[in-house]
């Protein structure tokens, strides 16, 4: 079945550091890939998505590239801010007839001033 | 606010009681999803609707759980004879439908079973 594996957290960085959160997946067919973010006390928000191989999703300075050959969708940001502190979830939507999202377990990011 | 709304935001109940949660999706969205999230984990899919039709149910959705979406608008999720293991955040999401699979989530209902 479909699955998503994320690096375990917490990830602790200083402000302006480079961020990478690893995400790999197993899926039937060609899934759509997503990153969601959950800020403290708030609901899940869609951060970015990519729907086919080599697509790059980007938003708010975050980027992720759909790598079919390595089944990965790593999240990157060149310079993090304290306000980026949140839990980040990688997810996929399999196109093999299933419309639900399969999520990873989440990675907590803590950015220190 | 035109986002997904859920009520109540918090529910504390005693074991064995029934509870019902409501979700109001974004108005033009045809698909509605229910997920459950426990502490430190990602959301897990429970069920989803295309308009009023319930098209898929997860194995997580035991016989004590039932969901409805009458008239294809709001949805309710009922848990009968609650157990302590039902304690979780219950999330609702909606999407436009075929050709657009971006799901937008509500704030969730936190259930605590004592």
C-alpha cells in the first residue's frame, strides 16, 4: 500500500539557516505529492504540491521537487525564520483510484533567534 | 470566513457515550474527507464523500463509526459507545473534486474520552 516516510524531528535550526526535511514515498502509479504545515494551535495548511515527475512546488520560500527516480519529495528553504517553527507533513494522493491523502508522521521544526 | 469549519472544537465525554461531530466544507467543494490524528502522528484517513455518496471507508472506521453527508453539503461523524482509544483529533477536509485534489482542512475537533 501507499506510505510516506519523513525524517524524525525535532529539527532545531538557527534563524537564516538552510532547511532540508527529507520525505520518501511508496505508491501505486504516479501520485500527487504535497507538503502541509501545522503551526502551533492551528489546523493543517497546504504549503505546496507537485503533480508529476520533475515538477517543483514552491510557496513562501519553500521548495520541493518531485523525484520519481528516487521516490522523494524533500522540502527545502534557503533561510528559515522563527515564524517557520511548525510541524511539517509530507503527503501523497495516489492516482490508483484512491482519493485520500496518505501522510507521513510529521517533522517538527524549531527555529531559534 | 469561507474555510472549512468544524464543531465542536473540543469534546470531553465518558466512555460508552455517543458523540457527533459536524463539518461544513468550503461551499463549492464536492468532496469531503474525514481523518483522525493522534499525538505525534500524521492524519489517518477514515472516509470520504463525493457529494452525498460515501465512496470509500478505511479499515480504521469500525462499526461504531458512521458518517453521513445528507444533500451533499455538511457532514456528520458519529462515534457510538466511545472508548478511550477513540481519543484523538478528528479532522475534516474538502476539495473541489475531479481534476483538483487539493484538500483544505478544518481546525479539527479534539475528542477526549475519560
